[in-house]
C-alpha cells in the first residue's frame, strides 16, 4: 500500500489525538446544551453524556473500518485521496454547521435536557456519524484500530463531561468555536495525509 512504503505505518499518537479531539466536538457541543438545562452541575448528567457519546464515537470507526477494509483492494491506488476527501468533507461540514447554528437551539433546550434512552441514542448516533467515515479512512491507511478507537472514545468521554460543565457554568458562548476548531483540525489532518503521500512533506 502506498502509505506503507515508509517506516511510519501508523499515525502518531498526537495525530490520532487531534483526530479524536476534532471528532469529539459535536458531542462536546451537545453536552454544552445539556449543561445549559441544568441549574447545578450534575455528575450523573455529565457521566451519562460521556458514556453515550464516548461509546458511539468509538463504535462508529470500527464499523467504518471493516466496511472500508472490504473494498481496500479496489481503492488502494486512491486511498490517500479518499482519506483526505473524507476528513476534508467532515471538517468542512462541521465548520458549516457551526457557522449556521441559530438561536433555535435554545427552543429545543427542553428536549436536550432529557436523558431518556431514545433521546440519548439519537443524539449519540447523530454526533458520531462523522466517525463512521473516519473509520473508512482508517482502513485506507491501516492504523492500529483498537488503540485508535480507544483514544477516540476516551477523548470524547472526557470532552462530553467538560461540555456539560462548561454549558452549566458559561452558557453556549463556546459552542460555535468548538465546531469550527474541530472542523479545522480534521481538515489539517487530512491535508497532512495527502501531502505526505505526494511527497510534499516528509513522513515522521
């Protein structure tokens, strides 16, 4: 595989951590909204958000990875472009959504406060769809799957707890910034993958 011609067969821990941070921003934003509905900081609320979002954020890349692996032999020559394209589109969409968020989020705050199974399941799936596509890109560049999803899951878990706390204390002022930063991080990682393959920048 073209990505594996050099000694660096896998992303570094820092690169994986940056991807994890980028992916966790949607869950972080939703957790901020959850925190807004709580008059006092609740560990029960924070841990519930963390477990739901962290689990699904770790699960989706696994599903995407094995789906991508099924088609690996057919996309080998284009894997770097696929990885770049997926991360770029995911990141750009995160930025677009962050910039287009309106005050209507406040109107649904009563629903955001619910910890019911159906509500949390839908929120967890919605905030982790991007991770499914990232899992496909992981199959293209053959990362260490289980350590990668562990990093993603734990990072999302921690950011979700942090989001509840920030939402409770500071309100929603950081929500838009979180989405923008997360999108930029994913675009930069995708660009690095492409530029390394094309030989424009050296592999670490």
